C-alpha cells in the first residue's frame, strides 16, 4: 500500500505540466525521492513530457504543410488524458507505465 506522500509525489511528477514545469517537477522529484517507486514514476513522467515536447516541435513544423494540425490535436488530447490516467492508476497502487515511452524507459534507464 502506498503512503499519501508517495501518491502526492507521483501526482506532482505526472501533472507537472499543470503548474508550468513539465520537465522540472519530475526531474526534481526523481533526484530527491528516496523511494524507488516514486523515482520510477518520476522517470516515466519525465520521459513522457520530453517526448511530448519533441513531438510538439515536430508536429508544429509539420503544421506548415497542414498535416501537423491533426497530429497536434491528437498530441494535446494525449497530453491531457494520459497523465490523468497515470495518477488514477498510481493512487490505486498500480505501477503505471505510459503506452509509448514506458517500456523503453524501464528497459534502458
């Protein structure tokens, strides 16, 4: 069973983009957390947010060709929905992994 502090730290890591720190919040939590579960969740959130920023830049450039606009919309929806799912799953005590970046991060880092 996860403590309230663990749930709160995981929630802040996953929803760092809400407070305007999509990379800074999970990075600080990952570096300062003493718990491996919290560190793993912060690593997942950090990788996801870095991926969102990179994809946002690529899709923004593709918007010149008009192909990037639907991709940006899909990215925005994923950026809103996936961290909320992550928080709900973590609060239930499940070790959540993002669908796209999760396996890569867990196997390589």
